[in-house]
C-alpha cells in the first residue's frame, strides 16, 4: 500500500491537500454554463456523450443534467497511468470499448483533464475511424503546459497550472474521486 493510500485511509484527504484550486461552487457554475452552451450547439442533433472512465464520470453526471437536448451516454476506459505513477507511460490502451454504434451520431467526448493529450488523442482517432457525424472534446480541465500532442478542445471548463490535482472524479491512487472540489497535492506527496 502506498504512503498516500495509507494516509488517506487513516486521516482522510486533509493531510495531502495543499490548496483548493476549484471550489464546489466554481465547478458547478462553470458546468452549468457548459451545459447551456452544449444545449444551444446540439439543438436538433442526435447527441451521444462519451465519458472516459473513471475520471470523467463525475463531470459527466453533473454536466448531462444541464444539457436539455435529448442525448444518450456511453463509456470507454483508457489506461495510461498505473497507481503511484505520475507520468504517462507509453501507448494508451483501450480497456473498455463503447456499446454503441456511433456511425452518424454527433459524439461529444467528456473528459476530466487533458494533460499530455495522449489518451484523448488515441480515443479521438479510434472513434473518428468509425464515421460519426461529428466528434468533439469537452474537458473540465486543461493543463496546456504538459501537452505533447495537439488536442482540439471545443468546450473547456478551466485551464490549470502544471500541478497534480485530485477530487471531483480525479484520483489520488484511486481514492478521493468523491470530493466535491478540486485540490492540489502537497509537494511531499507528489
Ligand atoms: P493524458 O496525459 O492527457 O493522456 O492524461 C490522461 C489521464 O491522466 C487523464 O484523463 C487523467 O485521468 C489522468 N491525469 C492527468 N493529470 C492528472 C492530475 O493532475 N490528477 C489526476 N489525474 C490526472
Ligand atoms: Mg481521464
């Protein structure tokens, strides 16, 4: 068990938290705005929201309740990080594929964060090859200073500095996804 997990199980996330980067209120206000924008842009279109597990799932469930055009949802999973690993290693792997035929659908990929860009680039290429009517990216967070491959972001919640963040879907060694805010990790735990 990692030092991080040991600490979380004993004392909760508090000892690891450096500062709250985005409060629950800031997140909810921005997500409502994104939902309204998506509602306007996808009026009359057959929308499919695709969430990338597991990080994107908390964002998806809040975002979809602010989208008032009819739509369906589906999930994919991509693995690029291992527990305790803070840098993308090698080629991302699709560990769960869609259950939906996306041909002719308007696909919106809903991500927690675009970091190096490799995971989302991989998913975008794969889904584009299946001939959707359109495919766009909606990400809650963007860490542009870490980008290694170009990712076209159509909808963005917040641009953040190059710090490891957790909460609101983003994990610390698989824990803390339930937090309602997004925080940064103290240097000694990074
Ligand atoms: P990529 O480097 O853009 O491929 O990022 C892939 C994934 O790494 C993201 O979708 C997140 O799940 C995870 N990730 C990147 N940065 C952070 C972070 O600061 N905290 C937690 N997870 C992160
Ligand atoms: Mg993710």
